[in-house]
């Protein structure tokens, strides 16, 4: 048996032919197409067609454009593009360190931004700053603007307001800028340091006045040390003269006199304030005198009583006279005792008469 010849599979009709078919012919062509579909070469099932794909792609594009415009508008709003602003012009001699977009700060907070820098006809620099109206009330007519150039770090623009009662700063106001350049003082500082180093070098040189003065002080210290070992400070002040010997003798005599005076004072202390001293005797005599005065006071009281009786009783003159004689004798006895005690006090009291004390 001879093998049957290989016949290729029937291909579907062309789309143009199917489109040109009408009515029953179109249905017949559709039935032929819906027959077995050949598998693709990669083995992937083809995707089903998406309905309204063109409309959906246009809608996605419009949404993307709207979101981009909204994000751009919000960014401009956040950056203050739609906010009312006030213009401020600062004049300076040099714009070194100033750049577009630099902030104008007030108490550390940005209140404005540099928008333009231009060179004027007179050679000065005009720095145009835009200040939002919500921050413009912090700037007054008396406000001061400074430009600080730091040694380390960028240049900064700062505003200071001291009098808040002044009127607000008008729009398009022109104000000068005060400089605060820390690096400008470096050459002066280096010159001062150089002069200081030169002065220190001159002071520490071997032939300088300071070195010579220190040598003289060292020599004087050696002389003082040697003189102190030999004769003390008096020899340093007076030298080996006759005045030194006289002064030494006078000091020895003063020392002897002080010792004698000390012994005399101790002896006088024992004589006056000792157990058998004059002060104790004076105290005893004073006590006795007080007792005698008390007895005299009692006698006087008795006299007063007798006199009162004498006034009332005049008939007993003889008996009362006898009593008066006895009382008179008693009073005379007391007065004699007082007289003797006063004499004893004059003899024993150390301050009643002049006493001479002879120093040994």
C-alpha cells in the first residue's frame, strides 16, 4: 500500500472575505472561523479583547493630567506663589555670599526671600526681597537689616525691630544693610598676634631688660640669703655700722625692762588681789562699816521714838532725861567706833594716800 499524500490543514478565510460576506454567508464564515484555533508558537493563550479600550485610555490620561496639575498647584501654593507679597530693596556695597532664594530671617524664622540681585549705576548692589504680607507687620520704619558673613557657614540676612510702636515698613522701601563680617577681622587679629609674638620674643631675649632685671633680682636674693645667715635682717638694712650695735643694745635693755615690769605687775597683783591683799581687807572694813551704820540707824529710830514720847508725855521729864543720857552715851560710843573704823580704812585702803612703787 502506498502512503497517502500529506494534506495541509485548511486555513481560515481572510478577514476581508468574511467582512464582504453578507447574511448567511457571514454566518457560514463565522462558523468556519469558530472551528479549531491553532495554538500559538509560544504556548500562551491570547488575551480576550478589552471593551471600550480607547475610551478608558483617554480617561486615564485625563486623570493623570489633572493630578499633575493639582500637585503643581499645591506646590505653588505651598511655596507662596499665590500669596500677596511686599517688596523690599536692600542696598549693599558687596553681594558676596548673597544668592537667589536666600532667606531673610527674623529671630531665626524666615520671613522673606531674595528674588533678584542687580548692580546699580552708582556701583552699589540692590537686593530685592519679597516679604509675604503675613510677615510684613514684623518690619517697621526703624528696623535694622544686617548681612553677616561667618567664618564657617553661609552668609545670612537678618532683620531686627526694637520699637514696635513705629509705623509698618511701606512697600518698595529701600534700606541699607549693615555688615557683620567676622572674617574681615582676621587680618587685624593676625597682625596683633604677630606684634604680640615679637614683643614676647624681645622680652625673653638674653639681652632684654627683663632678663637683666631677673639677673639683678637673683643676685639680690643671693645677697639677702647670705646676709640673713650671718647677721639677720637688721644687718641687711643697717650694715655693719655703730647704729646696728646701738640698736641691738637698746633691744636688749627693752627686753630686760619688760621682764622687770612683768615681775612687778605680778607682785602688785598678789598684794592687791591675793588672799591677804588689800582688796580683801577693804571688803571686810566695808562690811563692818555697814554694820555700824545699821546700828546707828536703829539708834536714830530710838531717838525718834523718844522725842515723840517727849512731846506727848511732858510729866515724866526726869525719867526721860535719864534715858536720854544713856542713849547719848550709846551714840557717842557708836560714833567713836565709826571714827576708829574710818581711821583704820585710811590706813589700809591703798588709794587713800599716795603710794610710790620703785621698779627694780
